[in-house]
C-alpha cells in the first residue's frame, strides 16, 4: 500500500513516469502468471507506436506522442487528479481513492495495519506541508514524494496511531485544526 501510494503520487506528478506505472501494474498483476499480461500488452503497444513513428517519419509526418499506459483502466483514475491546484496531502488522498487501495487491502490481509499505514502516509505528508509552511516555502507534490522517500531511507517512516472511521484520537485541543475531525470534544 505504501509503494502503490508513492508510485501513484509519482505518476500524478509526472505522467511520463514509466517506472511508477510499471510498479503499479506489477503489484496489480496476477502473481501466478509466468509473464504478466501487462508486460505483453506494454511491449505490443510499444511496438505499434514504434511502427507508427517510423511510418510517419518516412512520410514526413510527425507521429503523435503517446503517454505511457494512456488507455490502461487501472491507471485511468489517476489522470483526473489535478496536481497543480491540489495540495500534496489532497493528492495523496486522491491517489489512495483512485487506486481503490482501501478495497484492495481488504483482500491482502491484516487490514487494520494496512489502513494504519495509509493513515501514516497521509500524516507524514501533512507533516511535510507543516514543515514547508513553517519555513515559508511552498509544499509541492515532488517535495512530498522526496520527503516520504527520505523518511523511508533513514528509517524514520514511523507508523502513527490509526485515524480510521471508528478511531478515537486523544490529544490537546491545540492540535485540532478547524474541521480536521467531524467531532471535537
């Protein structure tokens, strides 16, 4: 769920990021297949695009540029996420929804821990935004991705307590920021 979220954020940040798309397709593929179907489909598409470019070049026509996996149904929902007007935290939440991670993790087992992991990613992105705001800098999606990767490489990607649907969070009212929770007592 963490790798998928970061790969989804990378794909939203740069639609040409083939590694992020391949990572998502790999995780979503059937592990029982000796050669996953997405690899065969991708190679076939690449071959078709190469032939189009060669034919267009021979005829003096500039070939259309194709985005990686532009017609893939698994990645199509990521197309609608607007990285330019949304905060990194919003984009992260939208990526989780677009990849339907909450439904997917229910079949992977240990749902409570996996949901907590997703909550922790969102909390880390919120912390990144707070750090940027505190230092007078802009919080960007690329910066959030680098922040998450740096936390992971330094083993500082701690797991926060879950903030799920039925979770109760106890803290001082100073930490409650407006409408962050539906009920604050």
